[in-house]
C-alpha cells in the first residue's frame, strides 16, 4: 500500500512544474511524451514560448517586461490546465499497476536525463543515449544542443556580446529537456517492443512443451482434482483467444497515440495478470495437494469461478466493441460505458493480490 501511494504521488509531481516560472510548460511536455500525445507537448511549448522570447529580448527592457508579463499569465493558465488535465485523465496518467512501478535498474539507466537540466552540458545526455542506442538522430540532436553552448563560449572568447547566443542556448536547454522526456519514453517503447518480440519467439517452444508436461504431471494429481486441472487448461486456451480478439478490436477502433488506446490496453494487461494469477494459484493448489480436502476443493472452485467470470466479462467487452464497430461515431457516453465495464472487471475480484 505504501509503495502504491508513493508511486501515485511521484506520478503526480508533473503538476508542480506549472508553478515554476520558465519551466511551467515542462509538465505538459512530460505527460505528452509519456502518453505519446503531441497535443500536450505542443501545449507545453506554447506555455514556454513567452519565456523563449524573453531570453531573446532580455536586454531590451520594454520587450522583456512585456514577455515576462505574458510568461506569468501563461504560467497561471498552465496551472489551471494542469489541474484540469490531472483530474480528467487521472486514471490514465496514474496507472499504478506493478509493471509501471519504479525499478532500481531502470532508474539507473535513465540517469543520462540529468545532463539535460545542466547548462553547458545539456546535450551530453542525448549524445550518450543516441550513441548507446545507435540512433543517429538522437546523437545529432544532442550535438546541436551542445553546439549552442560552444557557440556562446566562442563569442565570449572573441570578446563579443554573447547575450543573444546565451539566450539561444537557454532556449536549447528547455527544448533539450522536452526532447529528453520524449526520448526516454521512445526508448521505453523500444524495450517493450523488443521484449514482446522475444516473448513471442520464446512462447512457441514453451507452449509446445507445456502439453506433455501437464499430462505427465496430471498422473501425480489426486483423482478428485484431475477434472479441475483439465478445466483450467481449457479455460486458459479460451482466455487467450478472447484476449487476442479484444486486442484486435482495440487496434481497429483506436490509434496507438490516443489515450483511449493506452487505457484499454492497460486494462487488458491487468485482466491478463488477474486471470493467470488465479490460474497459477489454482494449479499450484492442485499439484501440491497431498490429499483431498473440502477447503482446498472450495478454494480451487472459487478461483475457477473467477476465471469464468473474467472470460464472461471479456465476452461482454467483445460484444460492445462489435456494436461500436458498426457505428460511424464513437460517442463520449459509449466510451465512458466501456471504461466503466473494464474498470469493474478489475475491481470486482476482491481476492486478487
């Protein structure tokens, strides 16, 4: 519970960026990068625009006053908008499942982002991750952000007026932070895709080998539980088919960059974990039971009942998606009803841990 609460608090800290002058648009840049929503990134850059102009006209008193005032006004707007977006999309932005919690290894691998916040060194992190991931565009972007600082130092070396070039470098610093957010989540998506590909390759021999193993182990199961073992194996096959159907319908209905797409796929992943948690737990009881007991029998029946319930809810979701598929317009009420049904599917199982 403590970990869950801490994770939710941390994932809400982007709102605080709205209260920081010159950085009040970075919160939207962050959630836009996280959810692959370009509109939020653009909104964040709009909030940053007055500060960009302020840097460029820093030595023009009249212009600086105007842009500073506009920047403070946009900061107020960004604060209001941050709370509006937070409360409207709270369930999406704070997806507190176990896969989304912080991991030490992942945190260490993301330390390159710190450089983006350091003047004079803001491009080094992107240069490093571009070299590490062998992504040429990232490497060149990092060189560009770093070049802006080098150019400012060259002007200082020739005893020229560096104010304009320092202003450009400061703008590059903020843009570099925004790009770091995007690259971080692009990198994360790359890892997820690589893992999915590897898992698909490994699943083929695993599934082929699982049949004989389950048949051999079934001989060691006490007779009263053998029918449950066969039933669970059939339910797993049924669920896999339903899950594939739902994912196919989601991919047809929504684009990958839409919030609804991420929300639905996230809930389906939770359904998968929920189903297999019950299945693995029931199979563990069946395989380890030394003798028949009513208590173990009721526990296995309960878990099978939950598995059947999940499959039934998946059927309902498939039906609703099919009905929406025949509609030219997806209304707000239709989407809300689907969200409620999918949330109820997760929350209805009280013994899931």
